[in-house]
C-alpha cells in the first residue's frame, strides 16, 4: 500500500503558512495554500524566488517538526500488520533528508520504502505508475489528480481528508473518500 506524506501523514501547510508569514511578513492562511500548488502565483514572485523560499523552509528544523495528522501514526502502526507500507510522495527528491528525518522521528520502522516522484520534474513517473510497478493493492492520497491517476492505473485509492482542494467531483471510478484516519482504517480493514 502506498501512502502520501503531506496532509495525509503530516500537517505541512499549517507550518509552512506560519513560517512564511513570520519571515516574509505576510498574512496568508492555510486556505490560501490549498487553492493552488503554484507557489509563485501564491507568493507573487517568480519561480526562482519561490524555489529559493521553499528550499529555505525545508532546510529549517521547523520542516522536520511538522505535526502529524491526527490518528495517522496510530493507524499506520496498525496497518503495517496488514500491508507492506511504502511512502510515495511527490515532494522533490532534494528534500528527501527532511522527509526521512520526519518519518524517523514520528513513525520509525513502519515503511518498507520511501519514493520521491518529484512534483516539479518534467519526466517523472506519476504516483499511479509507481504504485502499479510496486503491485500496490491500495493507495492513500489527498490530491484528486493523484487519486484519479492511481485509479486509472488500476490501484484502488482512498482520497484522504476533507480539504478544499479535494472536494471537486471525481471523474474516475475506484476512489473512496475518507475524511480522517478512522474512516480510512475502517475501509482498509474490511
């Protein structure tokens, strides 16, 4: 089973908002970040500056101390008895040390593998490609585009969370919604 990181296991956006507001004297709220994944558009800067800022954030201790999504750790510890768990994140590979450090701190020894697909890479494999190659029997993700990609590749998927960005209608079968880890766990242990 593949599991996404940001907003599925850890509450990344909340911490990023606080950090950016403090450093750049902005007044963003989490909802601002959840309407677009285009940081240059959101931050009103060019792509190079947005990349500099997100890289700077990932180099802070703050990025390693992002709070877990409620129920994630407990559910994943229990799910490892039923599934081989693999992290599949679209986070860029250059931030791998931060993600691995977070996993090692909050939920060590649960995942068999951590795979970075590199959201900004033009020639990257999609999460659905990766899950199919792994033979995944489930995927958990919070993004509609990723959930649909998994489903198109024949991997049943739980679209996790009740977030602004994942409320649009789904266009592909094979996707179940779970607002929280309790609901996701119930689906996975039927």
